């Protein structure tokens, strides 16, 4: 398991005399000015110290991490002055805000008389790197399961310090790389890991009334495994704003503002006003709506973009009726505000709220939903496209789109006969024999298996006769089953001799104009193909096929080179997949239907041929030859269509080529006259010679 950079975060707080100064905004402590007893002096406003604001910023950062990630992200805290102290480590009992607050209370405020040490921040960063080298419980489990200590140990250090000298930051940049190398060399035991990658963020703060002399420094890659960046700001609102930006960037969070929340005012109980509440969550909650052109956004309190979603009055208390693509925990940005508290209490009461996304084009989409699960608030990404759970797709809605008579029921029976089971102890070391047996079983069941109902009559016969296919695909045939198969063949022959029509289900389409004899011929041809495919399974299977040939010798087309189908093993690639048999008078199309060959002799069985609309001496439509262009195919089709609408000239039928000679009768008469005159002349000459 690889652990990302944001898995470990260590906060380093300076606990020096500089942080005992008061520099925050004024806070009015006199909250009861209106009800004060006359004569009492008002309380003077107070300011927070740098230490108090730093602790609050650290707790707010940890609150957001804990609300959204729970125990998936770890956070440690280090305080430093003349020495470094761990406030919280990676132990699960210390990953709580209550523990951090208790440890800060035990530590107390910084001593204002303590001498300022410029190396206190370096001590804290060194202790933070040592804390990153310690393995968490998840990392220890990963090490034990994988057998080595390379788990991708990475982490980030956020140091809140105060300094007015650039020299201090230069010393830090030069020293942290050496400290990291020394810590990695000492990391040899299984409980201590090498820090493969580390990010250090320095946050230099100063009182509001003090001029800032330190300029921010962009991120700098000191070594391949160490980077450092510096931010400088007034502590107070600027500190909280900067940490709000960093927590969204570090943990890939996004902001959503729920607008138009109706709330009743205490002063006007009969009316309500609309308020906005901002929440943080994982950025994946908005990934389904990035393709939308310009969802409405604004800047939040820390200068980051926030998506505006409108409140919709809930109509149901159940959150399970809406199809969602993702569920993510949320954390309010201002947890102590009255508006956030009202929204939280409303959701914790078991209600769900749908949120509406307004596009710039004016369209409205119900994009998200807020609901509570197990006492935690989640934002749900609602699926806006058609869900496959609403209406199951039909099996006929596949490629082609027009085939609607698939043998779905028979396919379900085929699945029941071909269920995979767990490997037994006999083949635990070599499962190949069991795999080969399963393949042979599936090949035997599908030697002849038409896909659609309209392509077969054998599998749609009346009860009592339709059991033949299920019996013939068995691995072995008993004598009782052999007798039953012969009885079924006799039944079909008796139906044909009595001139009775086959009883077919209503779902089987019947071609118009097809006679009963043609229907029986198709059944016998299909039956011959099926029994031929099954003849090589066992001796009894071969006896069934031979019995068919005795009943109907006309369907037997056996070559002299291969007199018996049982003596030749079936080829899975030649016969099963292509559906073609070298001894069969027909082939398979792509649906498994028997299409009859054109090279049969006159005495052999032929399928019913569809009659042409115009009976005549028109040539049959030739199939398109491979390699022809689209224009040649189109011209061939037009010529075939036009040839059906006129009678061919009788003289052209007896001619050779495209030219026919006209008035052949006159030419024959002239030839006869010439032959008569020549014979008379020859007779006269012969008489003259005799007289002389």
C-alpha cells in the first residue's frame, strides 16, 4: 500500500516569547452592555496573543481533516522553544482534538521573559522529521504484509514561526537538508522509516501593527526528496485565510456554498430570511459536472473558488430513493456560526436536502444532496444521466438492434448446466485437468446451438419431441435414453406419414407460403446436422445417428473418404465455431441457422426456395463478389432489379454473348433454296455425262 504526501502532516508551533505578544484584532468582552447596571464601567476590549491565534489555527486545520477523512489522514503537533516537545503522535488515542487541547493547556502560554532563540524553529523541524520517521499503525500492517519497509513514507511539515530576518530563513534552507539525511541514515529499525519525500511550509507571522519585512518565497526544490516554501502574513484573519487555502490545496478539497437556506429570525418569528452556508468536501464531488459550461462560482472567505448550489425544500425524509454516483463527508468552514449550526441540526434530525445547480444558460440540474448517515453529514453527487437501475436494458438492445427473438429461456438453462464450482482437493496443485473438463463440457453443449428462435425448428417442437436435444448433449447415453431417442424419431416419421402439421409455439415466426412438406424437410435437415455433431460423443450417440439414416436415407450425405462420422473426431475450430461440417449439405450463418449448400445433386434433399415475384427465365441474383467496389455492387443490384420487370427476348436466350441474330427463319429458307438448286444442277450434269 502506497501512502500519499497528505497522509502525514506535522504542525510545528514556536513557543517563544515573541508569541506572547498581543497582536490580534480587538475583541469586545462587554456582551451585556444593554443590560448593564447603571454606574458600572464598561469592560475594555482585549486582543489575542500570537500563541492563542496559532493554536486556534492549528485546531481548525485538524478539525477539517478529522471531519472529512476521519482516521485516513494523520496529524501530529510539535511545540518548540529551547527544546522540542511532541504534543501528539501517530497513536490512535492522540488523533483527537480533545487530546491536543489538553496538551496545549498543560503546556501553558509562552514565557514573555524567556530569551528569544532563533534556532527554536530548527529544533521543531528536526523533531517533526523524527516524527515522520515513525511508522503509523497502518504502515506497520503494510510492512508486515509485504515483508519490507518501503511503504512510500512521505509527509508534510507546517511550521508557524515569527522572524524579521531573512538570515533565519536562509539558515533553515541550508540546515533542513542535512537534518533529513541524518534522520534517514538512523532509520534502520522496523518502527523507524526513511522519509522518502518531505514538504516544508514556513508560515512567518507578525502582529498587525508591525510592518512585514519578509517577502514570500515560492516553492523551492532543495533536494530530490525535500522542498521548502515560505509565506509571510499578519496573524489573525490573514493566517486563517492562508491556512484555508493550504488545506484545500494539500488535501484536494473543494468548496460548496448552499444558498437560499430559509431560516426564521428571532425578531420576526412569522417570517424567514435566506442565508448561505459554505462547506468543504473532497473535490471528487464536483467531477461529474466539470463538463458543464460554467457552473456558477464565487470566491469564498479565503479567496478560493466555491460552487454555488441552491437549496431545494425537501419533500421526503428518505435519502435512499435518489441514485448517486459518490458520497463524501463535509465540514462547515465556520463551524461556530449560527447559520452552520442551524443547517447541521436540521440534517441531524433525519432530513435530507437536495441542491440545485444553475447553469449560465438558465438550465437547472438537481446535482447534489445533503443527508446524514450514522450521525455524519455527507454530500451526495446525484446522477443526472439515465441510470441502468431505473430500467434494465433488454438483451435485444444490442449490436444490430433488430434481433428481438433470442433464445433467452434456453440460454438460462444452458447457464444452469454450466455453473463453475470451486476447485476440489484432487486438483489443488494442478487445476488444468479440471479446466479442460469444463471446456469440453461447454463445447459438448454448444456444438449446435442457434441463437435466435426463428433460426431453428428442432428446438421449438411439441412436448415429447423437444426432449431429444437435451438428451443428446449428455456425456453418456443409457439404453433407456437410446430407446427414447429412437421413439422420438419414429414419432416424427409418423407425423410426416399422416400428413400432420407440426405444432410450434406462437413466438416462432412462420414464413408465408411455406408448405408442410417444406417444414418437415427443414426439421429433418436440421436434425441430421444436430445428430451428426453429437455422433462422436459415445457409441450410443452414434447409434442414434445411424438409426436416423435408416429411417430417412435421403438426408444421408456421406463421402466415400469418410464413411462414418463416428470414426472421425470432431474438430472444435472447424465444426463447432464455424458451424460447418465437411459431410453436411448445409452451413451455418452467424446465428447458427442451417443455410443449405448449392452443390447438391438433383436427387438430394434441397430446402424450400423462395419463389420470385415474376416467373420466367430471369437469372438469379448473384451474390456480391469480394473485392468489388461500392459502385459496381450498386450497378449489379440495379440490373438485377430491372431484369425482374420485363420478359427476356427469346432470341437472346439461345444466343451466345450479348448479340442475337434476327430473322433466322429467312436465313434458313435461303440456305434450303440454295441447297435445292445446287442439287438439281448436279443431277443434270450427271445425266449429260451419261448421255455422252
